[in-house]
C-alpha cells in the first residue's frame, strides 16, 4: 500500500519519493498512538516552550 508523501521543498503532495521540483518527499502520517508513549513527556515540554 502506498502512502501520500509531502515535498519538503515546495510542499506539494504525491506518491513518488522524488518531487518534480527536485526536492525529496517525506511521509506525513503521524505516529500511532500508544498508552506507553516513550516520548510524550518531551513532546509536551516542547509544546509548552513553543518549539
């Protein structure tokens, strides 16, 4: 199954890893939710600091 990718350079969406602008497309899917979230503390701290 293919996932939708977003170009880091021009912010366009597509299925190929290389964009027509020459940039690289990355996955935009968020990570799965887990009750044992290892990085939740760091994410909340970063959100409070406005990072």
